[in-house]
C-alpha cells in the first residue's frame, strides 16, 4: 500500500489543501507534500495525528479496500413475499448505506401498503406494467419506461392499477424498508 497517495486522496475528499492539513497536525506543508509523494514515511504517532485530522483512524485506513463487494447476483438478493407483493432487496445489508434499492413486483390490484411520512426521498423506474403512486391522496400514474421521484415527507403508497403484474426498481434514501 502506498500510504502517501491514500493520505492525498482522503485530504482531497475533504477539500483540504496541504497547508490546511499541515496546520491541523502541526506539521509543515513540505512534510505533507513529501508524505503524499511517498518521499517520506511518518512515525505511527504522526500518522495517527494525520488520520485523526482526516476523520479516520489506523484500522479504517489500513482496511483492505477490496473487501467491499461491488457486484451482486440473484444469489445475494433477499426476498419477502406478502399480499400480492414480491419485494427483493437487491443489495444485501443496504440499510447500512445511504440508499436502499429494491426490485418490487406487484400483482394486479396489490399495493406496497401505506408508508408514513419520513425523512428522505424515493425514486423508482417501472420495468413492466403500470403503477399508481399515492402522495397524501394525490394519484400519479407511472407506466413502463417511466420513472418517479418524490420527497418522502408525505404519506405514500404504490398500487398496481393495471391488469398484469407490475415490476419496478424502487430506491429509498435513507434506507427505510
């Protein structure tokens, strides 16, 4: 692992200049530059100070990056079926993330059930069929090939108003399902 390039990446993510990071750690800008270019190696104490200023710690910094799974298959999905609805969480443990995507199938006449107002937003894309989104009682039709997006601060539900099964991607942020 190249410590310097990782420090630089973290610094840039926080929109800090080398001088700002140096000031926070009581180091010089030149020293930070040398670290980022892998021309110098910090002591453990100095590295702890730098990482603290960057909002992280040693264990997080040295955690293997390839531990994060990027691609998921149907074997990873978790399903729940009830009342004419098949709900598939297509990213396992997504409730720990900032958004929670699901693949939903509603039989004709079925509904997701009422969802009370909450923080966040919801987005969807209809793959098959036609659905009706109800926001505080106002009805909005969304058909195959169309998408929907709304703030979740209103009471809401999704109904299948068509004659065939409706299938749509539904993304909630923050995770709510």
